[in-house]
C-alpha cells in the first residue's frame, strides 16, 4: 500500500541574489528545528566534502587511468570498477574518524563496517552506495552516490546488524549526489527536499533547487528497461502497456540506465521509474537498504511515493544488508496504479 504523501513544507521566498551554501542551509535548518543535533549536520557536511573529491575524480576519469574494472567482484558478484574503489575509499576516509558514526554499510562490503577502535564512535549509521552506475562513466553517462543516515538503536558502541537493518521509515535523512553535466547534492531530513549544485569556481555547493516537489500533474513519462519485458510478470507488462496506450495519449519512455539519473529526472519532472522483479531476478535487482529506501524517503518528502508493488518501501524491514527489492517510485497516482495492476495479477 502506498503511504500518503507528506505535507509540503512552507516555502520560503528567496531573492534572486540570495546565495545559500549547503553549510549555511544546514545551519538555518538547525535554527528552525531546535531538536536537531550538530552531529547530524556535521555528517552532511562531511558527505558534501567527499562528494567534491569524488566529483573531481569522475570529471577527470578520461585522463587519470581509472576507467575500467579493478580486477575483482563485489559481494553482489558484480565487477568492481576503479571508480567504485575510489568512491568507497573517499567516503570511508571522510567519515571514519569524526566520532559521529558507530558503523557504516556499503554496497562494496559484505558486512557492516564498524568504526575502527582507534577513533571515537558516535550514535549514527551511514548506509551508502558509493558510485551507482559506474559502468556508464566511460560513455559519459551521469552516475551517482546514494546515502542515508540512521540512528543507533542497540547498546553496541560500534554498532550491530540490528542497527543497520531498520526499516526505511526510521531513516533520519537521505540523499544522493549526481555527477553529470553539473554535480548536484539532493537531500531530505524527512520534510522538504533541497538540491545544491556545485560551483567549481569556488568549490561550494549552492542551493539551486529549494523545496523540490514532484510535479502534479506529472509529466506523462515512464522509465524502465523494456528489454526485460518478456521476463516481467503479466501485471507489470499490463501496467506498462496501459501507460503506452494512455487513452489515446500514451506516455513517453524516458530511460537512461543510471538509477540516480533516472530518479533525478523523475523527481523534477514527475512520472514513474520502475525496476520490477522478473524471472531472472525474482526478488528484484535494486538493493533495499542503500538504494531503494533512501530514494523512497526523498520521493515521499517531495510528495511522491515508492513501493515494491505491494507496500511502501519505507515500511519494509530488511532481513539482510544486501537484500534486493522491486521498485516503483515517482508520482503517487502512478505508483498506486502500478500496485493495482500487480494486485489484479495476484487475484487472477
């Protein structure tokens, strides 16, 4: 069942000359929310620093001999690319010594990563996909980093599996960094979604997209890899065919093949992105903890929805760090429609 969208935040008027850096924005948000803690804000600032380091390396990818694979596979059985290794290391080194986290979860590591004993531990958990879509970098397609922050619930100083396997509804913040024609960092702390564009001339993320809302009515577009259509369930195939027909005004297909880029376009334009389960991947392909759940929090905070086809992604409690899930995400009406088509299939 799709969760009802969150109420939109009150918009703050901005003068055209009002330049707000991400650091200033985080500080202003803290002043508006007295319960906010400085530790959480510092996590976001440290992530923005790691994003700048990764963005520089991505932009230099064609010049620095970091294209191609690193010669081994990650826990998913996928080839690890050199940029994956660099991004993993950049985020880890930006976060391991700050005293803010107790542990981390990464796509590139099989187990959760406790903060080393030589550093102080904090009360938060960072889950992240260091560089989603890195196989596309050698053809200059936008790629991205996905992340979320959770609050520790156990008594373990350096975290436990239970701390990492919380449902998405318990995320206190989530976001992504898009490395494309420009570098953007988009995040939410649950209410309101804000986008910041990196100005390379001054090395600062500047607020460029305040209070993002998924358009309503949405763009008449859908995003899915239709090469896998023969493997889909009848309900999913029927849903996509319904969108194509659209009562004589069919939806347009807009598929990039890079999760962060596809979601970013859906967030700004509306429509729906789907990566359903199929015969080859009966549990889905995307990872719940550090891909689907963070994007679901952003979608809901922007007035949209995210579902696995049966229930809200944010209500699903993961059972393993690298658990996979189907994903339907975007404008609430279209996500609800997708659930209805899947439900009809199960009832037939």
